């Protein structure tokens, strides 16, 4: 870029994004940034200004199609910003219809049954590394557990589950444009049309909104995406906070496990999706007194807005006025928020209950963060602990057989080995 824009990509930004937000905020509540090489955008850092944008779809629409025609096909941010007919990229009556179907389907999920499944699955994952006395909680736990939960509520059989996980990972890694995920979800939709069950996919297909085939695939792909990167980061970032932050770490050995408080702190100060909520004004608009150009991405910095000095930083315990789940008509639906909080809380509690003497294997400053403008994601979370007594769980038995398929152009091979090993019982 030739103009003075701050890069939101690369290791410098990933190492300390809050330092970047503080510097940018000195010039006002918005700032010119670069989200990928030669891809300009505007970042909203003010809490009040973020709410202004999120609550005004008339001036800040979600449709990116005019903008995306100006971006090279290989652009790494395009997979997460290109138009799809889902409730994330639509407005008005179409958005209301699609969002209503998703909200109604998620509201039917039995969270008590889901929590039981999550705890059993979490225990099974822990059983696999507990005898070693060490683990990478990101690779061996946080990355695997959320999508096991998502594929459960979608009623996906093992072979399709593996493809969904592979596709979602490739999408967030910027190595696939989403076709792999779409292909896997389309297989699931076809299976549920012929044999519906008590699951979110079947409920969506039967909803009075009358979703087309493409709309159904895109809503489910969105649910799977939201259940991968954001939830894995919520779990891992909360575990990191509990392990390295003296406000929380001191309570671990005393039996008082402030998991809910730690979860809220992460959603305030280290949200799993740090910058997103993208809108595309169709004409030049003013945000916080600064002009925003037409047909250029305007990103909400959830991490920056949540730490805006204009917002009282005191008394965050129990305070859920953060923007980690968005705001306005495009905020994460209430049932999805409930499932996300339950998943994050239960996942962290299982680790702390099973491994009470858990401690970080490296200093906090040595932890590495993945580069990228959107997420706040650890590359790994190495820990150590005394191996607990081995437990035999009869329900772990042999998993359902997995039919292996040859990798195709839209089917990444072996991209999530931990999940594949889980499905094969290895």
C-alpha cells in the first residue's frame, strides 16, 4: 500500500494487537488499515462508534459483492468476506427470513443433553493425552472438541463430519475458498432430506422459511464455521488466561474455579474473533467524525471497542455488555450464544476438573499467536501435569467405521489429523 495504513496481518500485529489498537486510537475512533497485502479497509475502534455501525444496516449494509469484484481471486481474506446467501451477508427481509430459521432450529437443541455429550467427549479426549503428563491443549483438545459438538447437533455421520471439519479448517486458514466445506454440507443436506432426524439440519430443512437448497447449505456451513475457529479460540484463550493471569491462576489450586468469570474476561479483552462484523457502505459515510469510503470494508474491532477507555473497565464480572457476539440485527442469535457459552464453560471445566495440577509448559510471553486480521488464536498451548490414575471408560469403545474417500479438488486431505484420529479411534 502507498498510503499510511497499519497492517493487521503479520507476526508483529499477532504478537500484541492491543498495542496496535492503543496507537491507532490516539488518532480517533476509526483508522485506515490493511487486512491483506494491497487490501485497504477501515477499522472501528470506538465502542460507541461500533454500536452505531452495527445498529444501522441502512447505511452499513453487509453485501460485499461490489467490493469483492475489485479483489484478486487468491486474496487470503476473500474466503471469509465473499458473498454467500446466508444470514451473515444479507439484509432486510431476506436476512430476517434466514436468521429466523437458524434461530428457531438452534432453539430446539437440548443443551442439557448436549452438555452431557460434551463432557463425555471432553473426558475421552483428555484420556488420550493424560498418561503423557503433557499436552498441547490447542491441537489435542480445543481444536477438536467444538466441531465434535457442532457435528453432533447437526446429526452428521462420521465420514461427513470429517469432511466438514477439514473444510472449516481450510476456510479459516485461507487455503480454500469454502468449496470443500460446501461440498461436505451439501452431502449432509442430501442425507437429511432423505432421512431427517432430531437435529438442526433437519429442523432447518423443515422450517416454514422454505430455504432453497443453496440457502440451506450456506446456513449450515455458517453454523459449522462459527463452531470451529471462534469456539476453539474461546476455549484456548480462557485456558490460557486461567493458567497465566494472576487474577485467576491463584484460585486454581484452591478449588475456586472462576471459569465463568474468565470466559467473560476473554470475551471482553481477548475475544476469539477480534476484528470482523464487516460492512460495505455504498456511499461515503461518517463514523466518529471520520469519512469512510464507499464500497470498501469497514471492520468492527471487537477487541478494540471492548477495551475502549471510554467504556468503564471496572466491574466486568457478570457484565456481558461486550461486543464479542456483535450487536444489532446481525448479532449472534441468543440460542447460539447460549450454546457457545455452555461449550466454552464445560470444555474448560473438564480440563480443570481432570487435571487440577495443570501448569503452562512455557512462559506466557513465549506463547505464539497465529497471524491474521480476524482471529485471536494461539498457535499452540503446551501444558504439563502429573499423569492422573488411568480410567477405563466403556463408552469409548470402537467408534463407527469411517469410509475413507480419495481427496478431491474440493476435499482437503488430512488437514485435521486429531479429528481424523478421533473418528478412527486412533
